[in-house]
C-alpha cells in the first residue's frame, strides 16, 4: 500500500512475547487525546483508571483519525481503509431513493471477520445510531448488540458475555460507548463533577441543538466562562467512562483474563469547543477533531510511549500482529512490528457543500478544500419521489410555473401547503386556480380578527395558506391560515411531496402539476448535496484543482490558529488520492434507505436531515 511506503525512519523495538489469546477493543466516542491523563490532561481526578492502566501499556502519542465523526471513522479503523475506498461518508442524505445512509460494502474485510475466521468468538456492544445493525459494521460479529445503554450497561453486557462464552475458544470483544458525545448523557454525579448544575442544564436541556446551531452558524460567540463550563461537563463525562473502564479492568483481572488478553482503548474522533468558531464535531479536519488516544496493553510486553506519528488506519494490522494473525492488505501498518515508523497521516471529510482532505507530514499539516462548481452537479436531476419541496410560483394563464425550487425540512410527506391570494367565486374558493375544499372539522387560524370556521367571511385577494391533502382535483383543507393582509405580487408558494414527472419539464408537487423551466431545474441540480460519486470523479483522472489551501506548522502553532501565508501545498497528495480512488471498494449500491425510526434515532444524537 502506498502510505506505508512513505515511512520515515523512527524505528520502534519489538519485545519477544507470546501472542495473547483474546482481544478487547474499546472505543470512547468523541474523546480527544488531550483530555486523558496519559496525554497531559491535568484535571484532578479525571482519568485515574486510565492513568494507572496506561502506565503499564503502550501509549501512542500522535495518532490521527481518518475522519472527524463516527460514520466514516469507524469503518476506516475496522478495515484499515479510507472513506475514499470503503465509501462510508454519510449517515443521512437526500437521494433519489429518499433519505439514505452509506453502508460498508460486503466486500470490505473487517477486523472481526479476520478474527472470526481464525476461530474467535466475536461480540460487539454498541451505543451509536450511526453504527446500528444494517450499516455493515456488524460484519464478522457473532453477537452485535446495538440496543444502546450507557457505559455502565455496556460494561455489564460485556461481563455477561465473558461469563457465558465458550472458555475453550478465544474472543474479540468490541465496546463502543457514547457517554462523552454531546449532550454528554452521564449520571448527574459525573455531569456536575466539574461543571455547575446550571451549566449542565443549559448544555443538556431540550435546547442543546439550538445552542449548537447558533454557535456553528456564527450567530453567537462561544468563549470565556460558557466555554469553560462545557469543557468541564465534557471532562465529567470522560470521568464516568474512566470509572466504568476501571470496573471492567478489575473484572478481567478477577477472572484471570488479563494475563492472556490484549486491551486497546481508542476514540473515533475528537471534539471542538469553539477553537475555530464551532462546537461539537463533524465539521472539519483540525487537530482537536482528529488527534485521538490509542493505548494498548499486551500481556508480557513492557510499557512504552510511541512518539512518532501513527494513524487509526494502523489499528487493524497492529492488533492482528499482536494476536499473531496475518493481516489482509490495508492502508495501515503494524506499528509494533520491527521497522515500524512515522508515517504521513491522511484524513478526509465530506459535507453537503464541501470536501476536505488533509495530510500531516512531521510537523507540517496541509488542508485542501474543494467545493462544487457550477455544472459539476448539473443535469436535469429529478428530486427523490416523496421528497418534500418548497416551490415559488407564478401563474402563466392557467398553468403554474416554478420560479425557484428548494428542499423542505417538514417531515410529513402527505401534507400539502398552498400559500397565495385567495380567489372567491360565490361559495367556491381557490388559490392560483387550484380548488380548495374544506374538510369536515377544518380549522381557521392566524390573524382571524374575530372570524371563525363557522363564519369565515372570506375576502378575495387576502393572503392565506391552505394546509391539507392535495391531488389533481385540488386541495382538501384541514386548516386555513389568515395573514390579515392583502397578498402582494409574486406571493405564491407551494410545499408538498414530489410525486414524479408526468412529462418533460413538468413536476408533480403536492398533487399539483407545475411547469419547471430548464433554468430552474439546473439551479435545483446545482444546489444538490456534494456526493461521493462526484468526489471520486474529481480525483479519478487529472487532479482537480483545490479551491482553498491551509498550511500549518503544528510545532509552532498546535492549535492551528495561524495558517502560514503563501505556503505551497504538498505534491504527495494528488498521487496518494488517485491511488486510493483506484482501490475503491464501494459501489452506488452500498446504501440503504432510512426508516422514520432510524431518522429519529439519528436526530436524538444531533444527526439526521
């Protein structure tokens, strides 16, 4: 693989030890390396169990995740391949099939599959809706429990597995704990260990998503005491994880398993607290989001600190090397094998309007950003059937013509909203020629000025919004909103589900047929989310020119606050990326359409369109 060929000399000696029989791999979701004691964090009493255990283990000091959030990161360290190769970028995005999620391809080879093939019992206990069954991460696990639970419950499930397993066979146990993921849902005694009760309520209350969005959209600063309180809550959550780790390690010791079990602790990504104007994660490739812990204890192996750079891509081959099992080809290297050394660390991030990639070589870090340009997403692209649209309209004779089309966030696919000037002809009501029929028990609301459903006293030309169920015969209204004013010119809007295209240039939205001119269709196409197919196309042939370059000297500027002026990029990135794309595993079929329950589980942890 190409990245291993780019190693620099920083050899790590390998002690001769007998391979352990079992493996426990623990991921603490969202935990930055610099918030653990072995990495210099000095918050009193935060991670005493990690500190004691790490003193007898291997601590990898400089480890980079492959992505800044769970969905792409976990498949990367489970397979030793990059998102460019396994194709898992999105947890929820709008697609021709509806709202979809990328799935790890069946052709990927996971750590669990390798160990399962070697006769291991394999079990995983997971808390993160992005890793639920059906997303491909379960490949190779005999037991894959994605029912959630906090760190304590997951620890109990792990102990039950260890007590009930077949003692004649080795085991892999994977635990993924979400307690340090905002809104940091840990018991109050840990939430308030370092933070005030008022701060805990603010950051974990019902408005936590609104607070996050206000900060991340630049609508409010996040500095000073408020920032300190959030970090204090975060550290409290980590202290809860530490407590449960201590209980698990004590159990392994008590059951006589530590003498024949390798234990690894990692995180999938970090967290930002306003360092670059945002809080949380999933928004870039700065070190606070990528520098993660990796601590590994191997029975009989002396403690050490590995100072040279490593990647979570190295996790799979390193753990298999520890277990004495040959690893399949990956982009990673065995960091404990003779000759292991520092390596360039590559990471990437895809969001609706931007793709980023980064490469860190020694103390120099390069971040390249790419944005879709007009025409790159173009084409007469139809919305997904059932996708809700918001359409601005004008009348052209009896026809309705779209002047602008956007996607609508409303979740009820069956509801249609038509807003515009009311037309009154005797008892017949309409908007833009679309007949309105009042359903039994319909509701009048808004600026009613004393009018009621019994006596609506309709006024021709007034601005109204009719809400109900639409079809080709009109709209059956369940509610009508009055705005208390006359409609202005151009004030005509339709919201509803896309029902298809009965003919070229005609779209059915909310049951109504609309003419959608080529320019409006092209504008809609250009506003689509940037997808993995487009990114792969950019880097298959000639290198696509970047739109932005940031270069940092991490030795002088570890917080990445001052990009180097006039710095040139690196010539390593284009051939690397081209090679990664050529070794692509994913296809367009590696996706699944999300149910409403799945979307709700993602929204509960801050994701989901």
